[in-house]
């Protein structure tokens, strides 16, 4: 059987589980290794529409004027990490459908290369890959009242009605693109993992995210606060695979943002009780999932 383009493009099963982590938990910046920082900055500025917030010393912070969304660290000559555990894609959530329409108009006008586009019922999404092969999703959510409590049954894939989205604009061809809209956040992070069962056990039973949907031993989607997913995980390209070797352009870590210090301490306590190693990191305590994917815990 050939693997689908994206595990989010499949129907899912499994009853949602109650999340122990605080409902207000969100995701912060994703940190990546890249082979050529200037090449990446050019791509993320002109193609994706992120602002460079800080740059120097072989590192750069990108996002909007409100928040950091992406942090890049240069390792010259780093090779794409396909086939290993790591990042499948990070997903930038824009506030309104018109914001997605503006981005699509820009992509058509400026010939931005896409790898896919899908209507997931809960959201409408576009997929890309950066020069190092890191996966990117740009999406907006349909109103929560449309899909809340129906993620397991309804999250799927349909062809994306691009014309309907562009109809949000008076004149797509003349719409100016000044970058991703203010209010854009890191909506979710989708990971390549070695196995689904231990991944679910870690994100659900230790961190406390609810299991919203699962596709057997191949993919799972977990969230805080009833969201459709903050974390996705799949084994399509990484079943049984180790972390990427040194010299790879890969995920350094994702960021889990707790609503307050007390909630972060509770999560850390659960990690320590489960025997997980906690590493010191300048941004905060860092834990690794069973596939070696790093998570920094912040407030």
C-alpha cells in the first residue's frame, strides 16, 4: 500500500480521552536546524510572509510583530532529515478565512510552490516544504461551533475549494500581501515518530493531552482544551526510525506554553514521575518524547 500524502488526509477513529493538561495550554515557537540561514530567511520572508525579529550569530527569530513563531539555527551543509523521526510539519494558524485567501492570492501571483491543499472539515489548509525539506502548513480553522465534539467523526480530507476562499476578497489579483496576518499563531505541530502506541502514552498519559483521534498504529492527534489537535504524530515515513544523525536539518524542539508556572510544574512533575529526563535549556525545561522529539516547557 502506498502512503498517502499526509496522514491528516485520512479518516480517523478512537474516542477522545479526557485531557489532564490545562485547557489554556498552547504551542509556541518551533526551533529548526537549517543548512543556509540566509537562504531560509529569504524563503520565509518572501514566500511564507514571516518577519525577521532578530538575527545574528548564525541564528534568527521569525514571526509577526506580536510573537515569535519560528527560530532557525544554521548548521552549514546540514542534510534533509527525511526518513527519520522529527518534524512532519509545523502549522501556522491565521485568524480569518480572508487571511488565508490573501496568502493564496500571494502564492498564485508570486509562484510559491505548494505540496498540497486540503479541506479537513475542521480547517482549510495549504502545505509546503522549505529549502531544507521542513514541512509547513498554513491554515485557518472553521468556527469551533462547527466541529467541536465531532473531531473523531468528521476530521478528514476533501478537495480544497480555492475559488470559494478567494471569494473572500474583492479583487484577489490586486490584494496586497504584507506578510502573515497579525494574530497568526503556531496552531499545531505534526511529528514523525517511530511508534504510535508509546507516543500516545507519552503525550496523553504523561503530558496530559487528550487523544482526539487515532488511525490505528499509523497516526494520532492529541490536543488540550478540546481543540482538534495541537500535536499530530505519524509513522508513514519513520516507522521504527531513530532520530536524525548529526549534520541534519531537523527539528530542534517544539514549545509547549502552559498558562502559568503552576501548570508547568505539574507537567514537569508528571514527566519526572514517569522517569523522563529533563534537560536544561535556555528557553526552559526540555523533555523528549519516545522518538527523541524535543519539547521545551514554557509559560
